C-alpha cells in the first residue's frame, strides 16, 4: 500500500481571513494532514459577538484552546468561559456559538477532527459578513454557506 506524499511545511494557509472584526488564520488544513485535522487561530476583539448563527456539526469535533483573553462559548445553552491554558471539547451535534464579553481581545486555537472544514468556509462567510458593513449579515446567505460546508444552523432564538 502506497502512502500519499504530503508536502510538509509550516502554516500552509499564509492568509488572515477577516470576518468583520474577527480574524481566522489556518495553521493546518485537511490538505496538509490527509484530512485528519485542521487547526486555526481565532482572534476576537473585546466586546464582539459572533455574527454567524449558532450551529452544530455532525461530522467532526471541535476543540478550543484559550491563548489570550476569555471567550464565552455557549454549548447547548450552557455558557462556558475559556481563558488562557483552558480547553473545551465541543462534541458532534452540540449547538454552539462564542462571544467575547470581556474588555480584552481574545485569541484561541480551534482544532477540527477530522478536518471537515477549511479556509474556504471562512472566505465565503467573510464575503457575506463584510458586505453587511457592520450590520447583521444576510442570514439566508450565511445559512446556505453553512449547510454547504457541513454546519447545521440553529434556529434563531425566540423573541419572547
């Protein structure tokens, strides 16, 4: 059995993808790991909320490792603060989102196993979020992108 040859290198995606005020920088993509893992750095300025809808994914786990500041991840309705040196594993099927509720910028390492999502999802999402110019992004377009990349958007919260 012949093993596929991977081109080894550091930080295969030498781009920073800006989704409004958020920034994503891939460190490992599925193409660089035979699909076993994707890892990206997520930078979230102070007092920023995630513009995309809360979501789940059935085809991979997501592990978050805090580097700087604190991000509040809401997983199946439960808020969990992840700070430097702390890790959170989000299981398949769990509805989740994140916000930076603090006064400090935050940075986290996000690890996807297996690598079912990559930079293209974030590039497409960035187009919709950036086109909104600080307003709410087009929800229908965001949902279409999410579904195409294997994410299941959660229904909007009730306005009771």
